[in-house]
C-alpha cells in the first residue's frame, strides 16, 4: 500500500550522510565548531565566577542583587533559542532541509531550558526583594506563557513522531510563537510601567563596577547556550540516523 | 546571600546536568554506529 505522504526518511537531504553518522555537511561543521567553544566556555566561566564574586554590593538590595548577572542572560538565551527555532522552521519550510528542522528542535529545547532557569532564578530574586515568590505581573505572566508555548512545541515533537507533516506544522507553530518575544520585552512599557518587574536594562543603567560582570555573564551563558545547541543538534542528527538504520534492518512484516 | 547562591547553584547544576546527559547520549549513538560499521565489515 502506498503511503499517503512521503516518508520523512526519503526527503531531500537524507541521501548520503550515512558515512558521517547521519550528519549533514552543515551539522559536521557545527560539530567541529563545538570543541573550541567548549574550551572557551571553561575559561570564560572561571573569569565570570571571579567577576561576580568581585562585583560591588548594591546599596539597596545587598548580595541578592548579584542575581542580575545570571537572570537577564538566561532570558536572552531563551529568546535566542526561540528565534533559532523560528529560523530553522522557516528554512525547513523554504528549502525542505531536515537539518534545519533538527536545528529548530535543538533551539527550542535549549531555549526552554534557559526559560525554565529564568523562571526559577526570577522568583528566587523576587522572594528576597518583594517578599513573595510570584506575582501575576505582566512581564512574569507573558514569560510563563512563552515557556508554555515552547514547552508545547517540544511535546508536539516528542509525541507526534517524525514526518514532514509534523515538521511543517511545528515550523509554523515555532514562527507564530515568536510574536511573544517582543511582547514580553516591551510589556512593561505597554503597561505604562505599572509592572512590579524592573524596567529593561539600558546603557548606563547599571551601577559602577557592575557592567563587566554583567557583560561576562552574557558572554558565559551565551557560549553555554551555543555549545548546548550545537551538541543537541548533533545528538538529534545521530538519533534520527540510528532510528532509520534500525528501521532498515527490521525484517518486513 | 542564600538566595543568590541558590540561583547560581540551580543554574550551574541544571546546565551541567543537561550537557552531561547530551554528551552521554551522543557517545552512545556514536558507539552504536561504530559497532555496526565494525560488524558489517566483519561479515561483509
């Protein structure tokens, strides 16, 4: 019986990556880039830890204000992950390349991890300064919504199985979900600063001696983000390849 | 002080645990491919 849709294993770029463990040329290049990133990450992490330790104490909040050097960088990582999901999805829709679809999955997974950590570190900071873990403030609510949207993306990918229809639907879903990022960023201004959450950081808004630790925090978590996305991308390619190999080896029923 | 340490500890632990899990899975897939290639070269 002829299948109604073309199996995912017979789409455009599935042809001849069998000698490379299923990695496309782009994925092979990403794997090569991952190693130096790992070493750079180790060095930057050490410098970052030292910078946070040395950073001056805030007069109002005290030590807890040092969460500033980890919480916003996690938010930027989450945004970047979801942007990668949208770009990967668009490239998949445009060019039909499976490696772009796999990149979209990787961006979503690492983005959700960063978003989860943002949603954990934020309430820890809130408990110490506001006296409560959570508030249904516009920024916090939209962030939670963003987290649910991309968590649903991951659930969709894991429960619906492989196939071009799933990949196409997920690509469109990933692009539409992106609307929440500018909304999340500007929601404080939209609500005319009635939010409990502090305003977005601007140039010069940090105190003396706080700029460098903040920059290093962004660099460190940015490198961690890139490293994890590249590793997740490679794992996804190898996992799909292995699944297909096993399917080929199974006797016909 | 405790809140700040908790925030950094949770972040570091989660990122390292996730990275380690990915590295393990990657190594498992790589070794499976190598074993299969070895097996097919022996039988082929």
